[in-house]
C-alpha cells in the first residue's frame, strides 16, 4: 500500500516506521504548509499535522479521491464540514481522537461504566489527562471523547478546564516531558472511589493503530470510526 503522510512530526515518523515494517511504501511526506500535494500513486493519506493545516490537508486528499485517516486534534469545530465534503466527493474518511487499539477498548469500557454509574447517586466525576510538553492542544482529543461519552450517559452536559459547575465534568490537563499519554476517569463518593485508567508506554501504539486503520479503510467508501475497524458492535 502506498501511503501519503500529511504531517511529518513525531507521530508521522512513528507511522512511517510501522508502515515500512508492514511492507508499505511512503510516497509523499508533507512537513509544512505547502501546495505541493502530489497524490499520484497514493492509496491512503494519513493526517497527523497541526490544527491549522488539518482541514486543508484532508480536503485536498478527498478532492484527489484519496481515502483519509486523520488523528490531528484541535480542529473539530470543522468536523461536520469535512463530513459534508467527504460525502459530496463520494470519498472516504476516518477520524479518531486516538488510534491506539487499547484506547479504543478503553472508550468502550468508559461508555459501559458511565451508563452503570448513571443509575446510582452520590458520585462526582473527573478526568485527568497527562501528555508530553510538545502537545499543542489541551485538553487532549482523547479526554474530550471520554467526556462526551460520559455526557451522553449521565446528567452532565459539559466539560471544563476551569472550576466546574454542578453539571460540568472537570478535566485536568497536565504537560510533563516524555509522557506519551495517560487518561484516568474517577468516580468519587463519600463511601468509595472507582477509577479506570489507560497509560500509553510509547507512541508505537498510536502509530500501529493508524496504520491498521489505513489498511482496513483502503478501497472502502464512506465515513468511519475506529469502532468499525475493530468490528465493535452496538
């Protein structure tokens, strides 16, 4: 499979390593803002760029008829625009806030636990996420996904990085050197505390999941999520 890397930072380089190990070819690397997009001989584009470039990158690939995998966060106010653009082009698009296969299992665990917790009173909820100091956005896209899943199943209707109101989930974002990514959800009452936590040991899990998603999406049409890649029903 021939892959275009839209964004060639730390994640792009990790994806390149995994892709080459799995006998794919990297046919295009976009490191900075540029109009030099040559998608000839490209089967799939993987976007791990920056928020200011992601929308343009994705649209250019879709315009060229190239399926797009995107893991860039911080641009999701334009998500519906991208979906409309993809459908108008009869294209293929998959966005994930986190491509780690383990994190996507964690997402499913979070949904199930939040649904269970919604049936009992007396628990407050909080989220903590820790990433490396070079991460540009806060909170992480993964933390936002976790919060949105909890909101869907409970009486919370928002999340915040500030002092929370009664209907808001507090998210604490920490930036520490050389931390690939940690996410923890805590339910606390006067009686006990329940925690679920995912800790990434390296970037390899994110890169591996992105390449697996690219392999899965090749030759498909439509808008997908990692739940489709992992064949998670419901």
